[in-house]
């Protein structure tokens, strides 16, 4: 098991760049996406928006699709980044639970979840992106907040994890090849 985990690419959390880390973890490649790439996507989304907001001094840091200092990218950046790589992103309707997800679908590249988080004694509320992927027949939680990837024992445990996410205001996104 230890030798298998050495082969798994796992970026650790830095600032609020969890979307960047989750994408690189999903693609199993360092710099599959970079901060510059995601910033460029976020800026393009603003330019393409017919109802763009009026500029204010706060616009230098707090941009519509990300925070230019800490990261904190939104769903629009995730969708554009994945679609730019020829992937399809499908929002999973949580009312159906995780049992409706075919974890053995050959077109399923992985799963990205978005969960609410509280830090600093509950003073800071935000959301966190996590990649879940099957590698060499084994599902892994590639959460950048973890010290190392977490290996799920079977599909049942993956579904339990996803149901927990769904039941605690999380969102589940299926990434198809």
C-alpha cells in the first residue's frame, strides 16, 4: 500500500487555492493547472459576462470569480477549466443520494465535491474543493487538507463519504472523460 501511495500525486493546501489543488490532484499531475491559468480563466469569464459589474477599488482583490490574493475560485472557473480540457461536468442531484452514481462508469474520470468549512473557531466560513478519483482500481480522497491521500476500502465507503457530503450541504460534481 505504501508503494502505491507514493505513486499518487497529492498537492497540499496553500491559502485558498483548493480548487487549483483539487484539479491537479484530479489530473494526477503537478501544474496540470497553475494559478496563472485559473486567473486567466476567471478574467476571461468577467470579460465574457454581458452584465459585468462596475469597477470599484475592491475589484483589485475581490473579483467576481476569485480572490486575486488568496485564490478562492468559484464553480464557473472549475467548469471552464475542465471543459477547456474536453471534460464534461455533471452536477449530481443530491436528492438521489450517492447510490445513483455509477462509480464503475468507464467515462467517469473522477468526482469533485464542494463542502462548507469553518475555520478559526467558526469565525471564517468558506467552501472547500476536494477531488475524489479512482486510481488503478482503487478510489482515493485527494483532499488537499489531508496529509496524504485517503484510500477508500470499497465503493460502499465512497458512497458513504459522498452521502455525508450531500447531507451536510455539500455539492457533488461528476467529471466525465
